[in-house]
């Protein structure tokens, strides 16, 4: 009989025994000799005072050193442990990635294999179901083993005490010093640990404690909790663990790094597994034959690294990464996840949310294939493509021929061939790209809203003198004089249908002057066009009434903004903010409010009228028979005659080429450009490829969906196509001195320079 057993039998307090346990010294040869002598001395003391209550002796010492044991706090703060957040595609099953600071996912006890539960009890605390939080026998066994230099395969701390220690060292509400103190070998720490453990056993069942322990314990290789460990070592859930796998994992918690079979010593891991299996047999939870069979199994690992963030996605799918980054940026702006950006980041990385995104894997694959079919990953030019669902704003696809990576780029170019810059959605250093004549939609909408019908006609000349002073090639007698790119096909009497279908510049510059350029700019903003370039934002705020070239698409935009603007028209005037999620669920299973944020920004009849004209560019016919030519007629063929609308856009000198199209169910935009060199013109030849790429994405999006027709506009907004409208003389507007650097002349010249530069 050892001395600690005697002490327990005579009723020494747990505080007293904890103090004795803390006296174990480091195992140097000298200290071993000393502790043997000390143990003998204490054993003699125990026998000598066997008739005295233990509290009278060592309890007095405990009170002298640290105050009364009963005065120690017994309510353990147990904050939620950091959890991994899961991010899925819109099918709710395709894993895109996870976000975490700590690789942990809590699971219920019923989601853990019974063999795993039995293995951890056998390995760490065989008397778990028999003690009240503190196992005096186990503590005595550990103390004697430590004191005599023997090998200890099971420590003196119970599972409850280990759980307490894990809580104390991970509680974010405690200071770094307090968390560090949770693992210090001191009498004070051990007393407090015992106090908390005893109290926990009074309010939690054994199964609850075991469940919490299995969710908080560290299993090595970055895996916290049994769910993460099962995935890390065996690529399976804890419910599917075999006996040998459970024994291996149970053996890791004593020394996760030493027994780690991935990064450490596999022989040591196997030896520890054998110990756990033997312990399970000793306690009767398995037979000796079962233990022998499991010991004979070879070590079969399936090391699986859990994806984390947007640079390491599930399955190496880096074409999902730009969407992932957009999701993260959106998350950081949502107050529902925290008051500050830092709190929202912590919620994503530690909150254990389940996020079902709006990303459609099939549509994304098509968009990626189409983007890379126009330009390869190794080309400087890009074709970013975005797809949006009308009526919800949900972003269904975001693709570009770039690798989402922080890897160094050649020649110092920030976006080739690797980048994490938001080339599709804009932001950071990306202001966007000129989208050319796609902006004519905003002029048409402003005119329709002002009561001008689709039949508003104008005899469009090859060049149109305006009220803006200018010089150079774009000047006619000192005034800005925009021209049609193909006079033979574009000049002549035009209405909104064929003016939009044939993309007649002089018609739309004239139309913008009739309604007012500032109303055109405001219309674009109403439909979600964001001016990220400082010069664009300044012009829109201070000089919009003189931004006559805005209708030609000189402002920078992005495929996402453009697709969403056209989606607003497809939704008959209902604007929805771009949204990358379908649902978000908190760890407790409660839904988080992330519904689409929508509002009506256009009268439905105005949107229908604009859609009617937008069928002309894609080779379809208006119900009123006024389409007579388009710049993207191949779209009708690719969509198989399904109702569709859209618009092409070419910036000055074909620096960029754009197409955006929509059906009632989908809106898709793509812009070919060089994000690193605005002077590099992509050329007119690529326009047909951009059109086809966007149309094929649309075709994939509507596969299996019902064919929906566009509603026709009212006769009031159609007007009478037989009645010509006289062209008024352009108003030159108020004149300013050339030295006034805030006047329209200087500001407009800046835009002319930008147009000439492409």
C-alpha cells in the first residue's frame, strides 16, 4: 500500500492531495533521488498521523498558502469554443471552403462512434463514470509513478479536470497571462482545477462532460475536437471511426505531437494505440480477441488538409476563389455578424456558421471554361464574367482567366497571371473598365421615364455637333462631335429600337441631351453602377449635367455591376443588391437573416419598354416589328430562339469589348480588357468571342428552366412609329472662360483624352 492510498483512506481532503501531487519535481537523476526520499518521508508522516484528519495537517498548509479551498470560485465560465465555418455552393452539399482560426467543429455525442467514446475513457480516465470529478486513486498512482521515475501512461487528471484546463487555456475572455497560467504546474492551479471539476460534476451529466471534452481536446496536426481529428487523419466523420482508428485518436491527446502519425513518430503512435486497445480490453468494453485483431491492423491514414479561406479551396478549385473573396468582402459589411469589421471577421473564422452561397457550380464551370477559351491564363488580357439572378440579386457565377493567388507575377504586373484583386466585382485598386455602348441602356431608360416613347425618332447624322467645346479629331468647328462607327449602317432616321439595335452613337448622344445627361447618370447609379474611379465619382457629383459622353460608356464599371443593372431591367424595375448567399445558419441551428435586399427603382412599364428595344441587338424582334438589325445576332441562335435581350459595347479604339445579356431568369456580363494596361486595345475581332462566351453562359443557366416571355410595354411608351420627330438645334449652354479649370470645357477634354487613350 502506498502512502497516498493511505492518505485517501484516512480522509485527507482533495486540496491536501492536490498539494502533494504538485510536489513532483522534474525527472533529473538528482531530483528523482530527492523525490524518492521525500515520498518516503511523507509516507511515514501519513502513517504517523493516520488517526488525525488530513485537513488538520495539509489542509492548514493549503489555507496558509492560498486561502481556503472552499473560498475558490466554483462557477466555470464556458464560452463557446471557436468553430470552423462551412461554405457550400447553392446546392447545399458541394463544399467550397471553410474559414477558421481553430480547426474545430462541435458534434453531438450521438455523432461519435461508441468505440471512440469508450477508447477515450479507457485511455485517459478509466474510472470516469465512478468518480465525482476528482479520482484520488488515479492521482495517487500518477504521483507515485512520477516520484519513483516510472512511466506514466495515464495521468492523475480526470477527463473533467482536463476539460476544465482546456476551457481555461482557450477562453477568449481571459488575458494571455491567465490562459498561460491554466497549464502551469502549481498547487494553486491544481486546487482551482479540482474546485471547478467538482462543481461541474454537480450540474452536468457524465455524457455531457464527455461530449464537451471530445469537442475541445487537441488531437495534433492542427485538429481540435474529434470531428476535425477524424477528418484530418482518416477523412471521415467521427461516427464512422473503426475500433483501431478510435484507439489511435484516443491515444493522441496525452501527447499530440509525440504520437502524431502524420508529422511525428508512427511507431510511437502504434505503441500508444496498442496501449489504448489493451486498456479497453482490461475494462471490458472489448474482448481480448478484438483488441488483438485491432492491434494487428496496419496503420492506414488518409491525411486530409481542411480548406481554409479563399486561397486553399476544397479540391483545389481556384476558379471558385474570386467568388469566395467576394463572399468574404460582403460578409465584412453585414452588421448582423458584428458591430465592427473585426467582429465580423471573427464571426466568420470562429463562429461555426453554415453558409449556403448563391454560386452555381455548373454555371461557374461554364463561365470559367468560356472565359479561358477567349484568353488563356497566360495572357495579359482578361475576360471577367459575372452572372446574376434577376429579382434576388444572387450572384450565380464569377469567372476570369486568372489564378487567385499571391504568387509573384512577371514584369511586376499586379494582375498577371496571378492576382487576388477583384477583377470581376471591383474594389481595392480595381476601378473597372469602360463598357462602351452598354451604357446607352441608361439613356434609354431615362428618356422612357421622362415620357419619351420608344418611337422617339431622330435623323441620326454621321457626326453630331454638340454644345461641348472641344478640339482635335473629335471636334467640329470647336465643338465635340461624336461619330457613328459604321455610317452606312447606322446613319439615318432612327427610333429607340433600331438606335439601340444598331448602336447608333449620334442618336443616343442626341437622346441624352433631350433628357439631360445628369438624369442619365442618376439612372445608372439607381441601377447600381458604382463610380470607383475618383475622376468618375467627381464628375458624377459635380458636373453630371455636362457629362454628354456618359451615354457612350466612358465611365469605368465591372461585369458584376453591369450584369446587376441589366438584371434590374429583367426584373421589371426591381433592383436587388448583389448577394452571394442563399442562407446562413448559426451554430445553434437558428437562421440568420440574409434575405435579398430589393426595391423598385423603375416603373415596370419603363423596364418592359427598354427590354423591348433590347431584343433588337441580339437578333430578335419586338412585338411591334421595329427591330431591323443588331450587333449580336448570334445570341438568338445560341439561346435557341428563347426570349433574350442584351447589348454590345466597344470603348474608343476598341480598348475594351463588352456584352451583357439577359432573360427573365438570368443576366450575364463579360468585358474583355487589359487590367494592367489601359492603352492595350483588345481589338474589334474579339467582340464576337465575348458575345458567344456570355451567350453560352446564359444558355447553361436556363437549361431545364421554363421558357419565359418578356411582357410587352404599354402603347403609351411605344408611341406611333409613323410620326417623325424633328431634331432640335443643340444648345451650347453657358460659356466659360478657358482658364476656369472646373468648367465643362476642361472637364470634358479630360474625357476626350481618356477616350483617345482607350
